[in-house]
C-alpha cells in the first residue's frame, strides 16, 4: 500500500485547547525493546492502555466499568529508544453511545515522536455488555472532544483466499483481566511481519481492528501485502491490520 493508503485510517485530531488532558512519563526498559534498541509496537500499545487507565483512575472513574479496545491506529515518525524518557499525553477525542475515542501523543526527550488513536467500548462489569458513556464520566471528557461524535464500525475486510498462512500461538500469559488475549499482544504479529524485512523500521503507520476475543492456544497468521489477519478455531478472525509506510514529518493533527 502506498502512503496515500493511510488516508482511510482514523483521523489523528489535534490536542484540544480546552478540556481534560492527562500526562504521564513512560520509559522503554529491557523488556520493551528489540536488539537494535527500538521500542516494539506491542510495548508502545501497552503504554497506551496503561496511560489510559491511569487517566480514568485519576479522574475517579476506575470502578465505573471497564474498557475493551475496538480499533487502534499507531503512527510512529521516530521510535522511542531504550531508556529514552517519553512524555505521554492522552485525551478524549470523540464520543459515541457506548464507546469513546482516545488520542495519545508520545514525545521523547531524544526525539521520539508517535501518535495514536484508539476506540474503546465501555463495558458493564456485572453484565459484561456495553453500557452508555453518558453521565458524570462522559461529562468529564466531553469538553476535550468538542462535541465530536465517532463511529465504532469496523472497516477492514475478510482475508482473501490467496493470503499467505503461517502458524501463530497465544500463550496463557497473553490473557488479561478480561479473560481474553490483551489488545497489545496482537501488535506482536505486526512486529513479526515487519521483522521479515531486511531493515529495522524507522517509521510506521498502521491501524489494527479487533473483531473477536482470542484465547490461549493455536491460531493462524494470514498475510496479504500490507494487510494481515489473525484467526483462531474454525477460521474466525480475531484481529486484522493494515500497515502503511511511515511518514517523516509531523503532519496535520499530530499534536505538539
């Protein structure tokens, strides 16, 4: 896919001038980087969810319910490196009936630059079903969104019959508190595909969608050009992703 293909990805809106913005420092450690010192994609996405939870906890809504990721776009213009101090800023960028969109801006002391946007569905801890984000919690984040409404509709299609197939496996350690494979783990598959190249990637723009919950055990990774899918069981698609070449400039809406 050429660079223009990323135009179909979720918009990276700018940092709001008003409203709640939560900040926290993160730093890649030994378990977050590969041999070159580049922070892996799954580690970056783990930061996104940890900073998001820290924001909700700081706002006083940690017990209101839990959130399940539906879609994440990650655009990296320069990867964080081992031990680099990175400032993460996160804010709500849109709301829906039972979901919310969250932007995260990552800026490193040594030049790391990445932007992410994720769609999270709000889940009732008792019933396990989506529930409304309206009320005190929605009000706390509304100003930052500027009233922007977002859709939870997935856009990536099914894998073609000609896609290349290879074995994949989820470990028991990949499961999270919700009892299914954590969203950050799926980015390991994107890392696996990227590692097939000759050079360590310097930039990246990718969007990953979650279709169903995965469990520990055998799975399959399907690859077709810039697109990949992870399936399990009788071929049920758990997640899909599209990877586009990264950009070397900040671009509109990338934050400061």
